[in-house]
């Protein structure tokens, strides 16, 4: 081997050296980064859904591939959504933002009507279309972020006026929350409230306003957590699951057993045993436990790294957005994805009280998946906008 | 990327919030990673234990009763699943009409009266058997009825494919599979078995997972018992016994066949027979294995043990003669009679001619204590320890309470009770050279696949008499089956046999006196004499038309031995009489003389001959008419040998008497 041949790869691998030698280190575009990250998450999720659900699917539908097939269908539906939304300028929603929100509120109200919304496990959150269940609450989160960013941009000049920038949004947030709590869907409610706070804070709404809400928040917690027996039970189970290990503490203990017994490298893909009906919701909300069991600490760490990269890319998009609207929306959507991921993993690991919250792109579930695709599509659309602008600038 | 300047419209609030979120999210991810690390690396072993604790379980593989085999693995008893019909109770509303309708349909299927079925159906209890152990056809028909409240369940029913063969040995089980008699009872715990725990994984619904095996294991057969019984010999013994019993219209009969070398019981026949498939249809009296549960007075067969004691204690010598009072004498205030009057008899002759007076005199000479010691030594008066239920010790009263007359009559086997098995075992002790080993009925414990789990052996536990004494007694017993002896009918063709006849009076249970017309005919002995293989005791209770053991029981002995010995591969050591005795006579004359006797014929003789010859010899007794032809075909070598044996047999009585002392002088 002669020297130039050996030099070439190292030059390619080391960006600094490349810079030195005048080779431009062109980073991947934000949209492409997002594509890679989301694709990895989706692929990883599909594998884990197959591993976690095959036994349950075999038992319930005599087809071990049942849930994986349906998830594939969701992916087939979700990827075009990303493609279409990412190629649609995000500004065009400006005019319809209000309409979309009103429509969403109406849908959320509709789903509460017995006979219209499907009731499963004492919760009425879904519309049944064929064998598919559509959960409007999942889309409401995205819609709410989009609406808030438009609304806040519109009111940017009067942002310091609480009457304009704070209270109207709080009223709307309260309305959505009440509708969601009526279903009941506590996880989505928490997300909506948190996103509202984040968006308002970022947009510059005076901080003192949040203190006004403290008593409301306390009252809300009292009314919707303390007075609702199963939620209170979840809190006590979260604080000490061993008080009632076979009932309220069961889920958390089983998740811990799954994750803990996985060890550093895990039991091996597919070799987990907790999905054998020990772990409830093993392929939806508690899929992280299966990942922890089968792929070990390495699996959880890798998942966290993937979400971290998604987060970084999202923040970059927000920072480089062509306008405040894109910036706010990108931040909100990124936080939407990340908060869900953090809360889900926190629930599985017992860091947060149990609430129904899927892990974005990994958990089984069509509505959440397509809603997240919607969010990613919007993020890409914003990223494309900034790229275009940069290209124009260059 | 960082080279791009933040947009103008991004406020400080935005930037600080963004920074805050960045920190918070990174903190959150770190917390998650830390928590995962804590669970998965630091506390890993704790959670593995918890996972295993809830995952691992033991599955009890159900077991059904094990089988009973004969020594060659033939099934004597096994369990077969059969369906039983029960009702779990009707709902009270539809009670009367429904159950009547159902009973009407069930009646013809089950072949039982409708009223009885209706009554059972209407029972208020949660569980009522309607009929157990249905036939397959019945179960199928019941299934097709689709009757509400009718349920079928698998139960295991015991089958005894050989029916009455060995019925009392095998015993039977009750409706719920508990052994009630025989081996079924004595090995009940082993046979019944228990479910076998198997390490298994279970899922969250506490169901067992069958990941490596495709299906849950079938109910396993529990441990079985392989008996020492040989079904063929058992059948043989039963046939021969039945012949004798029916010929003499006897009340009952028993036969025990034992392997002389191993003390294994090969057969235990009890007449009347008993079919364990139908225990309820037989008199409960028939369930007993009377060879161990009933004792009888052994009569003259007991003289053998008296003689053993006398010789072993050096109280008499073989050549000593005893005066037998010409058939009638008064001893210890009672009259004792002989069947035939004798004058002076040597010790072997006392056995050969079975003189009661001689035996009584010897008994009085030996004395209670010594005699009793030998009686117990041979195993009388104590349990043999055989694994069969209901064994009795027999009746041996403490010698200190024996009156002289008791001692005298015990000398010829009256006033003492023994079981057929005890008698056989004691004879086996003599046949074995004086060492006692307890009889055994079970050979092996085997698992459901027939693989041996445990083996039983009978080991010699004590020496009762010296080897020399045993040899002397064996020689005396051999005389019994020879010309002039009481048991000539016991000798099977081609084989030498030794034994002792007995004809005992039977105590009337009501009058407590010996009944004048009731006897027990006994023959006990072993064959072949040189190297005993079989010990056989035959007991026939209360025969009619004849009473003597030599007449009634001895032919049974011969019948069993003549067929069982070739079956067991024992080659004949004596030639069959053949079609023409004259030829034999001619052949025997040239070689002319002394020194050889049947019992002294080297046992290895047949072993030395080639396989071909032994095969020819073996076939000889079986094909008596063709025996001449067989002999003609044998090689020169065997022809040289055969006359020796012939001579041995024919000259034996004379030679023996010459060697042991002049019999003529006594007459």
C-alpha cells in the first residue's frame, strides 16, 4: 500500500483535518438528520413491537404477526404524512389554525358521546373505524402546539398583556383539559398543560401569570388526582409499589423486574419473559420495559441517545427557523415528542407516577404514531423553510 | 452548525427557555439512564431472583397406578383410562322434568333402571357418580346425548389380563384405585405413586409454558413391580393343582413353587381360583392367598426337619436303627400308629417309609428345646417377611409348654401349624445346603418405561443346619421318590427328585379333636436332586377317595416339575424309560456295577455334553414316544454316558442300601 491510499480515509474520517486540507465538512441537513433519527426509532420500534406483542397476538388472534402487521400499516400511513406535511409550507396553516382548533374541540366533545366514541376499559377516547381505533386526543396535542404558536406570534406585540396573551390561552387549555379529563385521558391532559406552559413561557408571557395559576393547579390536582381513587392509587403505588404488589403496584413491579433482570446486555432480542402476560401493556405503554429486558442497559441507553439526537435536531430546527412562528412551533413539537418520551420512560422506570403515555415512534398505536408523524412532518417543513432561506442567503 | 447566528426575532426569553429545556431534558435523560443503570447493573441480581421466583414453578405431572409384571415382564395388572359419568347437580328449577327426561335417555345406554338413574340425577349434592368405568361405547353414547349436567371424567381402571392366573398373588384394587389384596395391597404405596414434580416456567396468568416440549406431559405411569412369579409356571401349577383337586374332590389346594437357588417364589397357586377382574363376584374367602395366610398341620413332611435337628445335633447317626414297634405303640400315654408296620429302620428309612413311631421316638430323644430351636431356625413360627399382606406366623407353641405327647406328635408334623410358604422355604433351606434365605415375591421396582429402579435379592441370613446334615437329609429325601418310598409318583421323567410326603389329620375346629375323615395331603420337595432348581410344595385340603400325600400331592409335584424344568432350561440328568425297557436292561448290564447312585451323579454331567446333546436330552421328556429315536441320533459320546445314568437309576435302591447298611437285617 502506498501512502496516499492510507491517508485518504483518515482525512475523510477526521473533519478537522478535512477542514485543514480544505475539504468542506458539510453537515447533514436538519431534515435528513430528522429522517435518519425518526427512521431508526420507527425501525427499532417495529422490531420491539414484534418481540413484545407476538405472544399476546398469538393468544388473542392466533397470529403472532398481528400487531406488527398493523404497525406496518400505520408506518405505511405515517411516512406519506411526513412526506406531505414536510413539503407543505407550515405558514399556510395560519388562516386555519383557529378553525382547526375549534374542529378539534368539537371532535374531543363528540368522542364523549356514548355510541359515537368507543368505550374501552372505562375510558371513552376513541372512534372506531373498522378494526381501527382513532384517538383524537393524540392529534389534539399537535393541533394545540400549532395553534398556540400561531396565536402567540399573532399576539407577540401585546405579549406582556396577560389579558391578551395569557388568559385566552388558559381558557382554551382549560377547555381541552376538561374534555380530555372527561374521557378520561390524564396523560394527554398533562401533556397539554405542560405544552401550554412551555409555549407561553418561551413566547414571553410574563412569569408572574403562572403564579396566579398555582391555586388552580393545586385545585385541579386535588379534584382530578386526589379525588379520583385509581389515580390516587397510582400515586401511592408509585411512592411504594410493594404496599400492593399484586394490584396497584403490580405494573411498576413487573416493569422493574423486566428492566432489572435484563442486566447490562439484556436477555437477548425476543428472549424476554416478562411479556408473557406478566407485564401489562408490554407492546404499548410499557414497551420500554421489554427493551430493557431484552436489550439491557445498552438498549435503554441507545434509546435515550436516539431521543437525545431527536431533541438536538428539533432544537436546531427551532433555532434556525426562518421566523418566530417556525421557531415556536418547532420548539413546542420537539418538547411534545421529548416530554412524551421522558414521561413514558419515567413511568416505566418508576420515576413518574403511572399514566397512559406511549413512547413516540416505538410504542404500538396508530393514532399516536400518525400524530407524531404529523409533528415530525411539521418539523421538517420548518427545517426546509430555513434551508431555503439559507440557500437564498448564500 | 453553531456558526449560524441566532435569528433576530429570537428573544432572550426564548434563548433562556431553550437553554433551560435543554438542561432539563438532558437531566431527565440522565436520570432515566441512571435509574436504568441502578436497576440493571447495581440491583441486577435482585431483579433476576424476583423474575425467576415468579417465572419458575413446579408442574406436577399426574401419575396413574403402576403395572405389575411377572418375572419375564408379562403384564399381570395394569391401569387403563376409562370414563366415568357423574353429574354436577341440576339447577333446582329444571330438576324433576329434566332429570326424568335424561334418565329415560340414559337408561338404555347404561343398562340400568331409570328410577335409579333419576334418583342419582336429582341428587342435591354437587357431585354424584351416575356410573363409573363406562365402556367406550357407553361413553360415546353418553357424549352424544349432550345431556345438561352430565359430565365424563377419565378414571383409571385396573385390568388383570391373565384373569385368575395368580389372582390371589396380584390381588385387586378398590373402586378408587387403592390396593386391597395381594401385591396390589403390599406395594400399594409404590404402585399408587404420586405426581412427579417437573421444573417448569409459567406465564403471568400462572399457566405453565411448554416451550421445549411441544405439549404438556401425559399422565405418567407410576412405578411398577416386577414379581418373581413366572406366569407360565404359575399357570402350570394351577393346572396341575386343579387336576388333583378335582380328581379327589378336595376342599382346597395350594402350591408354592420356589427357585431353590434364589429363594424367589415362582408360583403360588390357590384353588379355588379367583379372578381379580371381578372381585365382587367372588366369595371374599377366595381373595386370600392362603399359601401365606392360612396354616395347616404339615404331617409327615415335618419329619425332615426333625431328622435335620437330630442329625445336626449328633443325637443320632445315619446308620442308627430304631425299632418301630411293628406299627403300633403307646408313647407318652397315647397310641401312635404307622400306616405299615415296620420293625427296625435306619434313619433314611424312617424318612423313606415315613414311620410315625420312628419319628416320635426320635423327637423324644432329641428333646423339646433342641427340636424347637431347629423348628424356629427353619423359619416356622415366624413371618417369612414376604411382601404379601396377611401373612401368618403359623402355630408353634413355646416348647416349654409342650407335653411329651406334643413333642412326640410334633415329630411327625401334628400339633404344629405352618404355612405352605414356610414349608417351601424350609425345604429350600435344606436343598440349599442348610443356609436359610427368606423367600421373596418382588424382583424389581421398575418405572413406567420398565426401567429398573430398585432390585430385590434374597440373601442368606443364617445357617440352620450344617452342610453335611443337609446333604444327608437330601439323600434321605431322594429315597422317598425312589422305589419303595412313599413319594414315587413325584419323580418327573428324566429328572431326579427328592421330597417328603405327608398326610396330616385335620383338627375339627368345633370339637377340637382330630376329625376322623379329614386329612391334608402334602408333598414337598425339590428337583433335580444334584443341583436343586425348584422347590415345590403341594398341599391338598380334605381330599376324598384317597388321603395320602404320596398319591394326591406327589403327582402334582411331578406334573409341575416335568414341565417347568425344561421350560427353565434344566437339562434332564436321567434318561427317560424309553419305549423298550429291555434295551435299557441290556445296556446297563455290561457295565455292571457299583459305586454310582442317582444322587451322587455328577451334576456337571449335562453341562459337559455338547449343546446339541443337551438339547436332545431336554426334548426327551417332552417327546416321550420319540425318545428312542432321539437317543439313537445322539453321538457316541452321549451313548457312552447315557448307560451310566440308566444304571444309576435302576440300581440305585440296592446300592444305596448296601452302602448305608443292611436293610435286610431289619426286615
